[in-house]
C-alpha cells in the first residue's frame, strides 16, 4: 500500500504504476458532469482564483456530495472524461472514479504526469472516512457543486498510469 497525502508532488505521481493500491488522505475536490466543464473553462481562461480553486497537485473525485454520502460515479461520462486532459494540464494529478476510460485519455494522463484511480462504490464506508465538507463554488448546483472534502485513508487502485491501463486488452 502506498500512502499519499494531498497535495501530491510530481514525484508522488511518477512512482505510481497500474495495479498499485493507494491510500489517500488530505483535502480533495469533488465534481462530476455538472461542474467539471465549468472548472475546465475557468482553468483554460486563467480564472480559477475567481472561484477559489487551486488545482496544483490536486485530486478530483468524480462524485456528488449529499446527505447520503459520497460514492464514485462513472468517469467515462462525456463531460467527466473530457475534463481529464485539461484539468491534468492545469495541475490535477489524480482523477478518482469508476469505469473504463478511453486509450486517448490514458495517453493524455501520461503526457501530464497524472493518473486515474478507481474506488469501489462503498458509500457507507467512505462516509466514515470523510469530514470537513465545504462548497467551493457553484452552490446553485446543489450536490453537484464543486466541494472540498477532507478524506482519511480512501483506498483506491491505480487504473491508468504511465500510458498503461488496467482496461488494456
């Protein structure tokens, strides 16, 4: 098990290989199809500071935050998967969710020294490892707003790293 704390360094990510099991602690961002295109737009326009977001060394967990807890959504939804490359280029080092991603996305992750990790849909367990939940921006999106959450030992499996994927045949 590789223990990682946010924010991640370039070296933290460069050491990871497909199949590694990681334990993640620290503050992370959450977002999915409603908010990630907005964050990409801010990143591309250079206006992330306007919404109080710093992507350097960060992780984006593909989830909504509700009273039911947090659990991964499918990362291969168009609005989510299309955010991997630009967000990685602007500092995100890990994308956390579930599902197979395209070979082009795996390549884009490698080009930006970023990885994709999968986490099982265990909402009850993750709830006990999640605290300090704050809406960062777009509160009108409700549970799909960009949140910051503090996590303690979220366990995930690296699914794409260094141009390789567990989904390769």
